[in-house]
């Protein structure tokens, strides 16, 4: 990969991480003050009952048609978590050769998601939800699959083109 392509990739990656952090950790107006309140031990927003530690509980609630949750909230939470981490799964193997394996991308995506969820839990910057970990990680896996599919298509196209050029240069 040419140096300028790598630079563009890094710029996109940094902007993506900054936007992801903004949308996950600083989505509520009280996010900044809650950090300070947690450090001094006086946070009115913190409650263990607002968090979900049971796998598939939130996903199941969003998939039920009988509850009162609006369609836009369901869509935002289910697909937003998937789509939000899709670029991460795509960019990691693009920028780092050691992330060409699914296991490494899955571990990195899970770790980043866990970092965000723990920040939400301990700094009251949102609600910890184990289902977000699952959806975010799956979004990273989808991003990795898209990268690998693109990589193989590009490599195949490149191979066919090079063979075509060799044929006409003889």
C-alpha cells in the first residue's frame, strides 16, 4: 500500500474513533458533569438498575412486537450497534497486517466495546448493556467479512488483469 493511502486510512480511523467515542460516551448532555461527579462520589444519575448484565435480554425486548418500545428506538439500538462497529472490523485489517485473522479482529472489537461499556457503567455516561457488547462485536465481525470479501475480489481482479497484460505483452 502506498504511503498516502496508509495516511488516509489512519486519518479515517482516527476520525472514526473520535466520532464513535462521541456517540457512545458523550451522547447525553450530562455526560461531562457525570464524570466529575463520579470522581467526587456524588452522582445522581448512577443506578445499578439501569444496566443490563443478562445476555440477550435487551435484544429479546427489542424483537418483541408486543411491548411499548418505538420502532425507531429498536432500529437505532439493534442496527446502530452493528453498524457503529462495522468500520472498526473493516479498518483494523486494512491498517494492521496482524489483524488479518478473524479471531484478532473479534478480540479487538470486543475489547474496544467493553472499554466503552465499562466507561458508561463507572462514569454514568450511559447504560452498560451486555447485549451492546454482543452486537458491537458482531458488527466488527461483519466489517471484517466485508474487508475480506473486498480483499479477495480486488486480488482476483488484480490477478486477472496482470494475466491479461502478460498475454498481450508477448
